[in-house]
């Protein structure tokens, strides 16, 4: 429990914001800005390999399935559209 508290404090003081388009130090956020960044989606995309891994296949089986079906394992399946962070 103390380790979790340490990591939370360390992130809040030294970490960077993960929201798409922000990237500022977390300590420089006002409470309003922090809540806005928490509501902003992350710039994440789902790849073919990631989707197959989420379905329960191991890495080798996922890559073999992609090669068999002519799909690039690193191809993005569902890109997240960029968020408008003002």
C-alpha cells in the first residue's frame, strides 16, 4: 500500500500527462485542467497482434495466423481519432 502511495505521489510530481495533445508535467495542471485531461482519450490504436492476444492467442500463434491470412501483425485495426485538446 505504501508503494502505491509512493508511485502516485511520484507520478503527480514528476510524471507527464498522458492525454493526447497535452504532455505537460502533471504538477503544473490546475484541478480543472487535470479533470479535462482525465476525460481526454489516449492516443491508442489496436493492432492485429494486440487484438489476437486479447482473444487469448499467444504471440507465435497470432503472428502465424496473421501470416496465413496475409495481414501485417502491426497493422492498425481501429485507430482512435485525434482529440481536440484546447
